[in-house]
């Protein structure tokens, strides 16, 4: 009898994926139709839309949400994204969409439920249990209670999505299972997993002696004992993107400009408006009646009203995702070249600004310091000297950023760095973890 297939779910801030390990023992990823053709990742997006006030609300998810959003932007639908980043936030429990209140667990359940059902169609079999990845520390979690709240909410969301049985595993541990699958020797490795909202690190021993492929009797405790430590920090790709928005976009939309109050005083335009723009998934929050009214009032009294006009166009057209795409394109270009153009073109608004790699690295200096400090904290906690580490496996989108890679090259040596399948290694590894039984 063939073994029961094992599934791994990587629910990410930006992208998600489901992998399966069947009789062959080789992980395979579910495939989804996107604007770029069939892809192994599922955009972590929901898009709500309707033709008019009497029409039923349509709900699209993943790549389908992106397709409908790009086709129907003028309809003024609601794009919901980066839901994972709210799990540890007690202040956010849900949001109203077309008159219906959606709890966070319902939104994530809708998204992951569609991900699961499409994977079932692709695999041709049900997917009701899985090993599910979680960050070492969720975005915004300042203590253990907040991390526990996030995991509890995520578990409830997965139940809403149709999963009957889930087991959580740290995402960098999932990446370790992926890394070690073809090793013919043991290694001590550091896994660095850079997501959209968190950067997570695990230090562990991998190889045949720990995976059960050594040919001899394997101690059931071998895998557990191989995990030496974990740590994480709530900064990653979204924070890097926000710095590009702050320095090259928001000054053109009124950040740092002034208005004249009714008492004749010259005051700065409130900075909190632009903080929302730095987190592209927060742009839709600015579309509330009270905030739009405030921006209109500011525009009437602004010393540079044209900048507030541009801000209104961004908010009214809900251009958060367009900002994200332009920022991602800039960041990718800077990973290859020393300068790039930030270019956003949408109807009546165009932003075209030069960004240099040197500027970008200076802007994200604080975040790089937090990553560096987190790695040092993990080494100190485990008592492992950097020269004892055989390999450093970098995964996740921000692992392409040269300044990020340089942190590990300087600390461990460039010859020790390894990468591969940066967007899907965690899902593959989680499926292998499910197949191993623990």
C-alpha cells in the first residue's frame, strides 16, 4: 500500500504555497494560474467587487484576485492583502467590506480555503491535514502572549479554511528539511528565512544522521535534538519596501509639506497619513470617509496643494498594490544594478524617481542592524561560534538584497552561503517534515 501523501502549507505575507510528498518521496508544488501563466505560488490576496449596489459581492483570491483587480480597478473594489501581518495585533479584529463585517480569521480562512481547494484540484486528492509554517516571532508580537494569540488565530483560520488537522513548525526549520534532502553528510547550518513581514533564523544539525537516511538505527530524538535554537525579528521585505516609499514617493505626496490652520498658524501635514502609505496593505485604510475628508480639508489649506491632489489620487484609486509592484521592481533592479528607476504610472498620476543602491542601503540601515543583532543573539544563546557553522542557507525574497547577503558573508564567509528555490523552499520542506512524521 502506498504511503498516505503528506502536505506542507507555507502561508506567507505576500505569497503562499502548498507542497505534497507522495510515494516517490520527492516534494511537488501545487500550481496556480496567474497573469504570468502557471506558477507554484499563490498570491496572499483577496479582492472583493460587485457591479453595482444591487449585485452580489464577488470574492476572488490568490492569482485570481490579482487578475480581477488589474482588470477592474475602475470599479473601485476592495483589495485585501498582507493578512498574516495582523495576526498578533489585538487592535485589529476585522474589517467591514460592502456592509458585511469580516473577522480576520474569516478573511484568512477564505484565502487559505481557496488555496487548499485549488491545490486539491491540481493534486487530484483531498488536502485536509498539513504541517503549517509559522514565523519564530509574528509581526508585531512584542511578547510570548502576542505570539500565542497569533498562533491561536491562525489555527482558527485554518479550521475555517477546511483543514481538520494541522501541526505548526517554524518556517526556517521547514527550509532546513528542504536543504538537507540531498546531503550525503552531516552539517551544522544556519537557516535565514526572509519573508514579507518577518526575518527568522534557526540553528540546527542536518544530514543523514538526523533525517533517518544514515542506514542504521535512527534515534527518534535525533531530529528534536538537532534543533539548537531559534530567533526572529519583525522586519523584512515590507519594511525595506516602506523605506523606498518614504524617501522617494511620500515627499511628492505632501510628506514634510505644510498647511495654514484656521488660526493662521503654519503646521506640518500629519505624518501618520504617510506611515500608512509605507505599508502598502494599509493604503485602503486611508479610504475611510473621515480620512478622505481630512485630506480634502488639508488640501484646501496646503501651501503645496498639488502634492495633496496627488495623495488623493493614490488613496481614492486604492493604489497600494500599484505602489507595491513599482517598489518590488525597483528593489529587484537594485539587487542587480547600482541604480534603478521607481516608476508608477496610473491614469493621471506618474511618479518617476531615481534610486541608488547606496541610498537604499542607507535607508534600511536600522533594519539591517536588527537582522545582524538577531543573528548575534542566536549565536550567543546557543554558544555556537560562527566558524563552527558549515553552511548558511538563505531563503525568501529579501535574501536577494545584496546588503542582506553581505551581513552573512562578513560574519560567516561568502563561501558558506547557499540559496535555492527562495520562494518555495519552506513549503517543500514542510511537506518533507510532514512525511518524516516529526
